[in-house]
C-alpha cells in the first residue's frame, strides 16, 4: 500500500514534495528515499507514503474544517507522548488546529490535516488509521471490507467505522461522516488531496497491475460499486480515487 500526499509545486519558495517529505520524516522518523524524482517515506515493504503533485489543486487546497475545502482523507497517528509529538509537528512546520480531549488535530505545511492520538503501547509514531471522509461510513466500509477482504470492525456506528486490516505493518481503514464536497478526479475544483495505490502481489516479470491478483481485484472493485475512471485509476462509491 502506498498513500500519495498531494503537494503544491512550490511551498514557501521550495519544492512542495521536498518540504512535505521532510516534514513527515520529522514527525514519523521513517526512512526517506528518492525514487525517480518522487520522495517516499517507508516504514516497511508493505506500506509507504509518497509525495507528488497528483491530487493537489491550487483552486481548492485543504482548509480544515471548512467543508468547501475538504481534507477527503487524513492520517491518524498514534504516538507514545502527545506533547513531545506535538512539539515535533510544530517545529517541523505544522500548525495546531484543534486540541480535543483525546487527540489533537494539526495541519502539515500544505494544510493537510493529521491527528495525533496518545497510545501508551506505542514505542514510536505509527500511522494507525487512514481516515476517509464520506456521507455514509457504514456503506463505504462495506465496500472496502469486500475489496480488501477483511470482515472485522473495530468501531461501528453511523458516524464512524473502523475496519481491521489485521496487519501490524498496515494502517487500519476508518470512515467518518462528513458533509463536504466529494472528489471528482481529475477535476482540480474537486481534488482528492490523498489517494492510495494498492498492490495485491509482487511479480517482477510483469507490471503489477497486469498480474492475475490485480485483475481479480479490479473486477471485484467494480462488482462492489467502484467506477473505472482511467487506465489503472478507479473511484470508490464515495468518489475517492485509488490506483493499482
């Protein structure tokens, strides 16, 4: 799984991808590397975060909590020490947006929100959940349960659902109720902000999206209600684009 964070071309006079990659490097402490001009942070071979311009729109950058400039998807990050982690975020260029009883909401240097949750069991910052905004959390959760093949829900309410991917190297998927503009990829007036690339197998003999596992996943996604947008780009029933 690769989560791509949309980056402005220039941010404070610097390359946006470089600024955001360095920001998340400070927050997460993962390995940073450059692959063909795109920066990635990696926690394990199964999960990484990439930084590029896809998904970014100067017309409608994220301005949480304004529903006209929605976040669409954000990270929930579990940290061993909330105060220390918050200091790292602001020192790296982030900004505190909201201090709640059980977590804090920050913005990265481009405005993408992220949430910090204290977790006494955590030994290092970990992306615990990838959180999707949508009108009906239970409906969208049902799509992803069928798509990735996991049936267990850690939370289940009309306002919020969390499904368990049952893999310590991957973030769980969460869905929260939000009344905001849905993404309409590739329309820059309705940007996606973040999107996910899925790989179901690794086969170095053929492109990963041409493997039997990927083709089966594409067919399964369409059967569950996804829309094929272009080449290997699909949209889930709430409009969030994802790729193979």
